[in-house]
């Protein structure tokens, strides 16, 4: 029963240069009533994925506030994770006909983990559906249980949702990333936006020489406009639609297109999409299709910073944090009005939204023709992220939630 | 300048956003939502949005107007909703009544638009407020200036914008104390005139500090003539 040890010690004061010393001081003041009170976060993996990435930063920041935050990970066999993966896809609306044995497997592993984990903190935060059933061991009336749902529940498979809802309704509160992703629940539902870390390798400032070196490595011309979409090679990210939009823009501007995403070698569908992307690129040397290593934050950062315009032309999207990453770098963004994107891209204020290939192309042309407007959108986008989508805001929301639930104020 | 009987106590505020159970896909549903949502919801989408979107100083007034513009595509209604200035309201009930009236009048005048589907739904949310004292207080104009200059956005917002509802007056915490505590009526009035819609929180604070500095210079210049002046 060993808690996850986060990789680094992170000093909250390092963020003062980004958000201001006053904000840091207020985080410390908000944390004071929580000193000596324990928080336990539970999820299903210590490495890989957005939740682990976020916990790897939130836990050390909370510890820097001298708060007692602990992070535990449940264990499970292949059968358990096969079931939870199927649940995950079904909650996103994929077809799935669960068998009674699937539910038994889910329950069995909850029981096994109940004996491994303390779950006795004043505030227990369960992330996503995998550890949801741990609430079975809840001592009556002693602590506060919160379910943090990172996925979109707007169109779930009803059988799977009914099963999971029998657990959810026993929690004290729930957290969703967007009102659109929430369900009608008998417990309070709070809105916590996902967040980026401005000091992480993916978002921190980079030396101009490094950015130039990355561009040279991928044979991207820094003197001509660069349009970039960073995303997996996934049909829902519509890379073929991005190429079509680029071809329309290319009639008016001598631009380049960068489509960069993780390697598709272990993802059969991704490999197929990548093949289709190469086919659509049709040997155009100004279309750079980059298969980045699984973890290449500095390269992603450099490509975003070098871009003239960042595109996120998704057909469906979760929250789409790559948008916030681009906005943080003061980049003008043209994105689809799907999922959590309109929360980040407020049309005409912090970026431009589009609903089609043609619309995407038009907005890109508009911004390339009006660089001052593009720069202003980028500036405001940066402020929007600073105010709403930084990890320090996420920490503040957790502190506020615990203060509200714990009646300390 | 008078000596205040009570110091100005600085607070900070943090908000949780609670997702409500009301949403709207048409202007008719939106009108019903405005009528039935909680006071905390009206507050969230009008007062609180000035904090979370304070950096937008052109054409963004409140969440309702933005949704009507971007998702219902009804520019005239959006303009009317955006024109409602929260500084004119000292109660949520009065603000809600005017919001409802504007939408009701539009739906009655344009019944053809009332039940058209919007691009995206509007989700009524509400703000849960947690306030904590900062442990700092000001008894003089100098201390007040020092305190204001170090406030976070949320703290500045709490005292300058959301305080209007708490005080139930058409003023803010700063102006209230400057007038009642220090007797600086003109300064209080000038601070209260700073436009929260066309300024960011940062630029509003800069203007406030400039007004305070001007007042301090005035008293510095007359210090010899007014030796009793409290600083």
C-alpha cells in the first residue's frame, strides 16, 4: 500500500512569474484552513494519459502548500482493464453489449482494491470510472467522496451508465470538464476545466535556437506561413479535412501545413488514417506529416510556437487541451465548434470557430490577411488561458471545493 | 481626510461553478430558464463572468448576450442583453426581471425565432462563493493603495464588482470605504465611475490607483496647510 511518488518537487513560487505573486499568496491563504486535513486521489494509472499527467503536477503543488495530498493507483488484471476500456468506449457512445460477467469482473477488482487502499482521508477523490466502486467501503458519514469524471457522458451506453450510476449517486459531489459532458444526477455537479501547466516542457518558453533547430529537422521553412494541427491520427480529428482546408488556403497564400501526432505503429486504425493522410498529401512537399515519438513535449511546444496559425478541426472532441496549449503561446487558433473547444475559443474574441472545411479555410485566410487581428486574438487567448485553464486554477478549484464541502469557511 | 473608525479589511474570494439542471436549445427555453434558474445562476452568468472574462473589453458583456449572439445568431437581442449594466442593479431580482423582460419582448415581437434551434445549448450554471480574509487591513489612504496594488484578480473583483450586491447599493467596497471611512466623496465617486465593461481588471485597478495617487498628491501639496491630515 504505497502511494504514488510524483516525479519532481514543484515549487508554487515558480509560478509567481506567470500568474503573479498575489495569486500565489491567495492560494496559500485558501489552503490554510485545510492544513492537517487529508486528501486522497485515486485513479487507475501512474503513467500515461491526461489524468496521471495532471496528478503528477497537482499533488506536488498541493504538497508545496504543506497540504496532505496522497495519490493511490488501483491495480487490475488484463480482464479488468479490458472491461473498463469497453466501459470507457461505451460511455462515449460506442456500441457495446455488456455481459453479466463484465460487471462481476468490475466488482471483483473493486473489492480487491478496497483491501489495498486506505480510503480514510477526509476528502477522497476518485478519478474516472475504473475505481468508482471503491465507494462500497465508505464508512458512514465520516468523509466526503467526490467523483472526478474526465470523460464525456453526454451520450453514454445506457446499460453501462445505469450500472455505474448506482455508484455515482452515492458520492457527495461530482466534477465534470464541461456542462455538456454532465448527466442529470442527484448529487451536486461542479465544473472544473482541464488545465495546462505553463512550466511543463510542453508549454514553457523555448529558446529561438531550439525552435529553429526543430523546424530545420523537419524541413519546415520559417519564412513562410505555417499552419499546424497537433493531434493523434484519428478520423475524429479530421486530418483529411485539414488538408482540404489547406489546399483552399494555398490558392491565396504560399503556406505550409504541419500535421503532427504520436506514432500510429501500435494503433491499427491510426495506421490506416496515417496512410490516408499520406495519400491525400499526394507528395506535396509543403505538407509535413510528422509521426512524433510517444512523448515529445519539447518538439510539440516548438512546432506550436513556430506556427502562424494553429488549427483544431475536430469532428468530435473531449475538451481539446491542445487548443489551450496554442492559446497560451499567443497563437491565433481556428477550430471546430465541438466539445470543449468553444469554451476555449470564444468566437471573435480568443480565436475563430468554424463548422466546415470551407469555413476553416476562410477563417485561416482572414487571419493570414489580418495579422494584427490574429495577434490580438492570440493575446486575448493567452489571457483567457491564464484566467481559466492553468493548473494553478485547477488547484484553486480543488481547494475551494474542499473548503465548501468541509464547511471550513 | 477623516480618520476611519473601521479599517478596510481585504478579502479574497474563490468560486466553484456548479452545473445546473436547466439548459436551453431555443430562445423560448432560454426565457423559461431565466425565469426559473437560481439567483446564483443569474449572478454566475452576469457578475461572475466579468471576472472570468475580464480581459475581453469589446463586445463581451455577459454569458447570456454571448450565447444569443454566437449560438442563437440574434444580434439585436444580444445587443439588448449586453446593454444591461450590472452597475445599475443592487439586487439579482431586479436584474433577472430586466433580463426576462428583454427576452420576452423579443420573443413576442419575433415569434418566428422563438422556437428555432440554436447551434449549441445554453447550460445554466451557478456560482458557489467561498470568501477568506487576507489578513490585511488599511487605515490610511497609503495603506489602502498598497493593499489594492497587491490584490489578485479575484480579490479585486470581489471588492470592486461583486460587492455591489452585498452592499445592496450602487457602489463598491472601495468607494464605500473611501466615502464613509475617509470622507473622500469625490474620489469615491470617481472610483465608482470606472467602467468595468471597457476595462480589464488590471486596467481598472491602474485607473483606481491613479485616482488615489492624484488624491495623495493633492493632500501632499496641502500638507503644510493641513497639519492635522491623517495619512
